[in-house]
C-alpha cells in the first residue's frame, strides 16, 4: 500500500498562496518515491495579489478554491483531515504559508495559526509522524510547535526570519539551498528552496532530498 503524504497548500501563487514551483516539485517527488499525495487546504478567503505588478488588487480569493488549481481538483478541506489518515505531511512555501496558514508575515514569533492547520500540525507531532516544511513554511512549524517541542528548522540564512523563528522557542540552523535539515527527535525536515534559490533546479534539489528524507522517517 502506498504511503499517504499530506500536502498542505495555501493558495496558488507565490505572493498570496503556495509557491507553484515548490508545490509541483513536492507532488512530483512524492510520486517518484512511490507514495501518494493527499492535497488539502483551509476553506478561507485571502487578499488577491496581481502577480504581474506584485500589488494587492483589493479583491478576495478562496484558499481552497485556488489550491485546487495546483491539485487539479483533487483536494480536501483540511478541517476534514486527521493525522490518523496520513503517514507524513509536507508544507510547500510561498507567502500563503506565512499569510494564510498563519500570520507570521505580520506578527513574527507571535503569529496566530489558522486553527485547522494548527490542529493537524499538532496531531502529527503528537503521533510522531514526519513533517516536511519548505521555504518559509518552517516558520509556520516553528510558530505552532516552538513552545512545546523546540524543533530545529531552517529557512536558509535570512537573519531576521531566523531571529523570529528563535523567538518562538525553536532552533534555526543555517542551510544551503540544495540541502536540508533534519530534526530526528521530532521528525521534522526542512529546506530553504526559494528563500535562497536563484533558479528552479536549485529548488528542485532541496525539495527532492527533503521529500525522500520525510519518507525515510516514516
């Protein structure tokens, strides 16, 4: 039976949702490693960003509806998913991970986590099931688990973000773009991806290694 790997999406587009390259590379790596991706997202609205001008349009979009674009329609509302149904979970990056799944982009270490996202992350941690986090998504994991678990994660080497992660009670470890960091005690794997990457091939290397490491921890 194929291992079921949750992929938590936060919209569709780097500035207001999931980073599309990172999400697709994650899905590809899961499939190539013989596992099954279970895509999910919260049902909530967010401010739309025009990806040509990189400015907010004033319109609203729905995270679940937009994420369905990446998942080709095969997606679940995260409120209906429990850790018992998954063998691991992975969070691609993009601003949506720090603006929609939580508000780390605004409040840093004092971030509030979207309730269904927080529940699933905590369920996975309590069940000692692997968690993967890509790009800025490790900040989401740190904000959710920092006080209780003090996990080790990476977002690469950005000093301000690393400092905010440390303030959550978590530990930040520097990491090059094509590599990853593993917290073996808490089964958390993270990689910088587009926090550092200058091209898609660099992003791919880190994500492919991260997905493999997540699967190896199952």
